[in-house]
């Protein structure tokens, strides 16, 4: 009897008392079944209007999951009451610990959504012995409540980037406030019209307030940004410029070198298999074997060494805070690229020159070199954790939740 009182006190199911407690074997696991009954003479609240009274219209038995006790899953069996409300008619009773039509208690739902921040849906479902779809629904609702609708009030600087949903077949756009690391908006697609809803959300006043927009230089966003907020400066971020350099220069030179070495099988193999080594940020090549390989590779291939060093130097451009100095540094870099006799490098330098204002704009709007890259990587992790469903709304909520913003 003392044990029952103890569970009842800890359970704190307001308005209900514990009638009895049973153990049940389901498959391989033991379950704890707690049968609750409605306390007599308690004032109850209408879930429609908040009216308080005692008149019960009818009741229906419900099975509700609660937090486990000592890792034993707990199921509550209780009568869910409908009150005879003078204003609403028959209406469910309002309970602080159980939402209308929920199949788990408020505290179990809170615990589930907390775990969903760090674990995959599948693991959370297995941990609590809940259906995968139940866990997802709980997390979805909790995120919606926590985040509310997208809001971009008072924003002056934004960064826009695209990312792939499902192995590169479909794309979406994420828009962030870079200084506060806050995701403002996520939407399907990466075209002009796809991002228009964001600018509509901003309203005329919000659009006029924008002072700088950071984008990928090859994206389709440029035209829409020019159209929506012509006064805003366009800024090209380091991450995208370097990614393009990797694709258009390093990769190209590597393939050319491999072709040139087609009679020297050993050297050719080394060059061909070096893609990731060359594209990786040099600070991230920490493995000693890789460092030796990279050194040998660059020593044997003058063109590769040149484009590799030119990439490191190009990066320096983003360290400048003074547009005049940055411009002088750029001229030197550009001169060397144009005299390198390496075609892909020359072509890249020529193209980049046309975009110079957007690159120098970085001096006025320093955005941190790894913000966009960081968001990109985080989205990949979220995608992996949430893999197995095709639900944009939930996926986008997860992205917003991962970058709620710093104050
Ligand atoms: Zn009512």
C-alpha cells in the first residue's frame, strides 16, 4: 500500500489517483501498468473555455504512455472525462499533464523532444519503445511551439545558401542572420521565385532595411536580391569562392597532370588518387602519411604546387578589413595568376575579377570564414539523423532549431 502511495505522489497525475499497479509481459519486456481513477469531488476545467465545474458528461478509457520507472516502460490506463460544460456542451477535461488526444504524457513528450536534439528519431523511438511516427510527431509539435513562425524583424544582413535534399536531386534554400547565427527561413528550391516568399515575409520596410546579402557567386539568387533590395550590397563568401577554386582549378590541373603522366604509371596513380588530399583544407591534413604524400605530390608537380599555394594566398584576401589594401593584394594575386601559364588558373582569375566588388565588400561586412560551411555541415548531420522520411516541414524546423541565434 505504501508503494502505491509513493508512486501516486511521484506520478502527480492531478485530479486522478492510483487504483492499482500490475506487471505485464509483452514480448521480451516487462511493462508496468498503472490504473488510475478520477478523484471524487474535484473541480475540473473545460478544455474549450476554461469553465470550472464538477459535472461529468461521460468517460472513455485511454491508454497513455508515461516516463519509464527504472527503465521499465509505463502505461497508464485511465478514464478520460468529458465535462458537461454550460458553454461548450460535452467537452474534454483540461489537464496540465496530458494534452487532448495525446497518447503520451506532457513530461514524456518533453523528454522525447529533448532527446531528439541529439539523437536520431530511430534511436529515440527504440529508447522509449515508442513508434517512430509517434516520436516524430512529438518532436514536430514541440519544435513548432518552441520556434513559432519564421520572423525576420529588424534584420540588416543576411546570408543565403542552397543545400541538397536527398542526394542532390532536389534543393532547398536556407537564409541566416550571420552575426547572430540564426536561421531565419528555410524553403524548397533554389531559384528566384523559390526565395521570393522570404522577401515577402520581410515586407517593404524589412527589404529596405537590408544592407548586405551574402551569397554564392554562382547562385541564381543575385537577380532576386537586386530586384527586392537594390540598395543592399552583395558579398561573396570565402567558402563558396574556395569551393569553386577547388572544382575549376585544382581538380582541372590534377586531371591534366594525370593525363600528362600517362606513361609513368606510379606517378599517375599518385596524382589521380589525390583529389581529397588536395581539396582538403591544409590545416585538416593532420595524418603524417597524408602530409608526406601531399609533400611528395607537390614536389613532383610544379603546376599542382602553384595552384595549391595560390589557393592559400587567395584565402588571405578575406583577412583584410581595409578595402584599399585588399584591392592591392588582389592585383598582385591576379597578376601572378595571369602569368602562371596554367590555363584553368588564368580563366578563374579572369572570371573572379568581374566579381571583385562582391569580394571586396567582405571588408565592410566580415561574416566569419566558416559560418556558411558550418551551417552546411550541420544540415548534413541533421539530414542523416532524420533520414528515412520525406517531410520538408519537419526537416526545415530541425534546421531552424539547430541555429536559434545568439543574443
Ligand atoms: Zn467550455
